[in-house]
């Protein structure tokens, strides 16, 4: 199919027209067992293309599922009409900058492919995991699922660019809900567990060993006291750090948001263009990178969806803000350096500034050393509720699991741990960064942004982190 489309694209574009074609084919499959009963299997195939035309300083788009020669010609004509209509009305820095001439390929590395295991065997495994999630009648709801996505894309340009990329992403999920004494508590594995790779990712993520632990912890939570209210030290596990990074570093650093593009929908940012190069975002221990080549992370790629080669870059180094998450067009608009992060959620959306793999670089502390630094505090894992203001500054998060830290030791379990803060000060209170024994790869499956909305996968790799003097409180507050 791709060979035919490539041939037809060359024949469909009129002379002296600057144009790109991005074709995407996505296959999704979801298998699930809930309360030991198999749920209907879901499969989805989605194929189409986006034509982009630059003409007379204007920019025009047209998406289509008709990938024939005639269909491509109609789409080019429509995109040309939109480019003509936008001529002279473009925001400075957009349009009339040419399309990439880069050529290359990227493919997810798999040790064991998704299709190497039959659906029957996958369902059998999920059934076994489900049965292990209910060791006690106080477990009232439980389930296991696997969601696999295979996306193949081809970007062609009239400048000679040709970029072929294939990504394979797996999202495994387990959950157990316990109810007793008027309390209902949930422990889950998933949500932030997402990776790029094959069927073997389940082993490296720890899925196969998780059911008994999740059920045991859900039962402990229904018997546990409420999290106390106090200002104290906070140790955040990597699966919760995923959302902390996402909301209070990732979204504030999106350059199109800083330039005002998202104000009426997803909000603006407390970050301003003059902060880059001088602003202290966090303590000296904070090092944040954009790393699209990180192994097994959900948003790894060799080129973004506009064809810009992707490389690892520091966004924050030793606490100082260095560069935003800004694609080539935003970089031109703001006259700031950026990264290769023009991304589209699928074939019928144009690329825009998005997080990809946004990571905190590991430190040197073991988990035991992080805990040992705390005289009075709490350790939290696994997000279940979040809120952040429209400038991505003030935030509040609720977690599934909490455990008090007293005199450098983990002690009793507490339920409904919540914490709140302000991004501009919270990251400066960072006083401990975990090393390799606390480091985990995760991400977000549905990060929303843009009009029309785009929900996209994002990767985050992070160690556990220790913060000083954080406002912590229970679920009754």
C-alpha cells in the first residue's frame, strides 16, 4: 500500500507546489478480563492521510481516507484552497518555510512480538492474573487487561523527504478494589505503566508478579487510618512522579502554550519567554530531559511528524530552565531553541507542540537513603485524582497508596494521601533524587490538547524523589 501511495503522491502534486503527505495506519487491540469473566475483544483499524500545502505564504491542510490517485489530487486541491485563503493572514513564523528533506527509518525493537502469542493464550494469561487478584471476599471488583497499538507512518515531501516509522506500544492494566467498614479503596497497576516494545514488556514491567501485592495493599488500605494533615517531607514514587512531571513541567514548557495558543481551551503557562536561560525552576538536583531515543519509552521516535530529526536535549539543567518544548515553527515564532516535538495524534490532525519522552535524570540516592533523610513525612504512590490551574502552576494530587515515614523508616499505611503545591516553589524544594533502584519508565496514555482535541501517548521515565515541606492532607479535606 505504501509503495502505491508514494508513487501516486509523486504524480498528484502539481508543478511548483510545496507539499507534504503523512500517511498513517494504526491497528489497536484490547483484551480484558473483569471479575474472572472475559470481556468482548476490541479491534480497531484506522488508516488515512494528511496533505499539507504551503502556497503564497499560506498554509493549508486536508485529511482524507481516499488514498487513490484521484483522492490525493482532491485533497491537494482543497489544501491549496485553504493555503490561498490563509495567505497574508498567517501568524509570524508559520508557513512558507519549506518541508523537510530528511530521509530515515525508525522501528520499535521487540524481543517477542505481540502477534507471536495467540489471542487465546493472552486471554488465558489475563484470566490467571484476574483469579490472583481476589484472595479475599473483601475484594469486590478486580480486572486485568492488555491494550496494544501498532502505528506505521510514512512522511513524504516535495523536497525529497521520506521518513518511515513504526511504533508498537503496550499498556497493561491490573486493579483490585476492596470494601470493608464503610471504606472502599483501590490499588492498580497500569494507567501510568506504558511502554514501547513487544509482548515481553509485561515481564520487564513487573506485571506478572503484581496481583497478590495489589490485592494485599487494597485490603490494608480499607483498614488504614486517614492520612494526617500537616506540612511535612514527601517522597513520591516513580508512578506518581509521572503525573507530577507531566502536569507541572511538561505542559508549562510547551512553547505554543507559552505563546498563547491554548488559552481558551487547555490553559496558558506561568512560564514566559524571558525565563529561558536564567529562571530557577527547581533545586540543583533537578535535571529534566527531552529524550526521544530512550529505550522502551512510549513516545520514542527518530523524527517528529514534521520530519525534524529528534535528539536528546536538556530542558532543565541543575535547576535552571534552558529550553522549551517547542517544535520548529514555534522556535521561529519565539526565536528560542526547542526540540523535535511536532506531533499529531493520528492521520486527521496536523502536528503541534507536544510532550514526547520527558524524563527526570536519575540521581545517586537509593530508596533507603531517601527514606532515611526524613524525620517526619509520607511516601505516596499511584495517582487517582488531580487538579491544576489554567496556568499550570497551582496543583493538587491524590494518591492510592500512602505510608508514613517516621525517624527515617517507613511505618504504618495511611489511606487517601493528598498533597498540594505551586510549581514555581515545589520543584525548588527537591532535596533528594533516587538512583537506578528507584527508576521506572511510564507515561500517559491520553494527554489531551488542541482544538479539535488531540489525545496522544506520552512517555516519562523518572526515579523516586524527595521534597521538603509539602502540604499533605487526607481525603476528607
